[in-house]
């Protein structure tokens, strides 16, 4: 298959990007108001951590199955359902009267977020597969972490501060409805994917368990899964707990804490685009994954030392440096997995990789951190555990990856799966 630009691919990329940015608002948008939420609802640190964890738990359980549904029904439908469910969950979260109902609303949000972390990435990869630009497309999409986090933790914090966390959360739900309307009228699946789905439907082709096991058992899918467990866990802790640390322990304002925390992902915009594109041109992914994991481990060590010594200025300074490593490795690891299994199964691979990241990293990390804070009165032991996990999952596991032969991503997807 020769490289070719597809008409409308950049428009569809940015629409997918908009949906992905939007999902950060229900996912982490309330983080700068955790202190106020705890006071209003009289819940503990562990219970507050569970609000974050249940979102990741439901999202993680949903993602592997969503990947199969995207391959069958198309990314557009999944994105629309994700926006609708997230909007409903966000509005319910705003006005739930007790802790159990808050957990329910966060679980509903987790379902919507799970849909939105597979659909947009898959849509972008499918629109760019014919131009051999999957790595570049993934690089652009991963910058949504930075934009989405800045929007949710910094800009949206002023809405929450001015209107209160409940009314502000409801406004967030309305914003999601607006994105849903835009996506409904403008977002489309790429023509070749629509044709393939129609052909598969006519021929009675079905995705079976053997295909699924082949995809999730692929070496590069396993490596990417390990990377995303470490990354999502680290992201969840930084997004949920670091603003609380800077507000409670350092005495900083909600807006300042939210902005400084968002630098973790904001600085990732540049390396995400650069390394995704460079790895496309070099035809190599493994070195970037390994170096990213090493950088993450070293910078988290320094961050933890700063936290243990109460050097909150250094904590804030180190967060964007950690983000440099994270966002250098994420698009490369995901592109490596996509190329390895073939774009016919890109959603299945994406669903498993992001799902296991949510399920293990996104669920366990914030809850354990809240539990450790309740038990010890500090966060240091939790961050030491993160250092060990990052070293194993993001650095050591990277050595197991395997670079595909140059041009593999241009073969037919069926050939790749058969050869793997």
C-alpha cells in the first residue's frame, strides 16, 4: 500500500481531538475542589481516592470490550455514546446527595471516559493509516492530555471556585453536550473503514476469541500495556492528589495548584509530536520507549525526595520534567503496538492497552495513595512505590519490545496479524 493523503483526515483528527479533550473535564475536572468536596460530604481521603478509582475501574473494565465494538460498529458511534454518557454522569455528579450516589455517578463517568479513550484514538489512527502517519497522528492526539488537563485543572478551576463545585460540574456537563452536537453533525468514519465494515457484515465475518488472544498476546501490545499501567497510575496520582498536596500542605491557591499540576502534561505537547514523527521517519520505536522509561524513573526519584523534604517548589518544578519522559514514550509505545497487530485490529489493541492501564494504574494508584495518606499522614511511601513500579513497567519492560521491519505499517492488516 503506497502512502497517500486522505481528504478530510486533518479535520477528522481535530474533531477526534476535541472529543478527547472534552473527556478530561468529567474525568479530573473536580480535582482542585477535592478539599471542598470532602468538607461538604464528610468523606475520608481513602473514600475520596475511591471516587477517582471507581472511574478508572469502570473505564478499565469497559475499554477492552469497547475496542471490539469500535472495530465492528465504527469509532464515530462509540465517540457519540461516550460524550452522551459522560455528560449525563457529570450532571448527576453535580447534584448527588450522598457518598454512595457520588460513587454511582463516577462509575457512569468511567463508562463514558472508557468509550472516549478508545474511539478518538482509533478514529485518528484509521484516518492516517493510508498515509503512513500513525505515529504522527498519535503524537498529536496525546497532546490532548496537556490541553485537556490545563483546561480541566486550571481554567475550569475558576468556574468551580466562582460557582461552587456542584454548579460548576453541571456547567461541565453542558459543555460536553455542546461537543456531542458538533461531533454528531461533522464527525465521520474514514471511507475505507466503512467499506471494510460493510464487507465484513455481508460476508458474515466475526471477531472471535482466538483473534482477540492473538492481539493481546502480541509482544509490543504487552509492552505498551505495561507502559500505560505505569503512565496512567502516575497521571492519576498527579492529577488527583498533587493539587491537594499543594493546597493543603504548601498553602497554595486552587488556581495555582491546578496550573502547576497541569504542567506535567502541558509540556508533553512538544515531545509527543516530535518523537511520534521522528520514530515514524526512523522506523524504530524501542529506543524511545526505553529512554522515556529511564527518564521517568529518574525524575520521579527527585520529585519524591523533594516531597519528603517539604520542598514544594521543587515538587512543582519536577512535574513537567516527569511529563517530558511520559509523553516521549506514550505515542511511540502505542504506535508500535498498532503496527504490530495491524490497523484492522487497532481498536482492539487500543482498548486492551488503555483498559489495562485504567484498570491497574488508574484504579489502584489513587486509592492506595489515599489509603497511605490516611494511615501514615504523608504521601512519601506511596511515591516510593511509584518509583519501583515505574522502573519495572516503563523502563525494564521496554527492553522486551521489538521494532517492526520498516514499512510494516504499510502492509495489509490481515498479513500482519497472520505473521505475528
